[in-house]
């Protein structure tokens, strides 16, 4: 029987293969897509971490040897009153 982790890994792998095939037809790679997204995300959030309490807490606790998985956090660039 397949575990939840194995099922999740299979879903991620299938999605990556689907993206790679679609981008190959356009003469690009899925890495091109994610590179553009990363640049946009960095520009839109670089100012918002300076006073974010959660980010400041994580930054004070995490070392270069650690990994952090931020699932579904989105990008909060403005606080909603």
C-alpha cells in the first residue's frame, strides 16, 4: 500500500514531467518559469520581511545547516487591518 508521502512524491513528479513536456514544446524549460517567478517574488517581498515577526523569529532560530518548509504561506506584502 502506498503511503501518503509516496503519493505526494508521485504527484509532484508527475506535475514536474507535465511542466517539462509543456515547456519543451515552447523551447523553454520549467526552470525558466520558476526563475521568473522567483525574481518577481523577491521584488514583491523584499521590503516586507524587515518587520515581520514570524520571519524575524525564524531567522533568529534557523542555522545554515537547517531546512525550513513553508507550505502554502503565499506572499503577504501588506497587513490587513
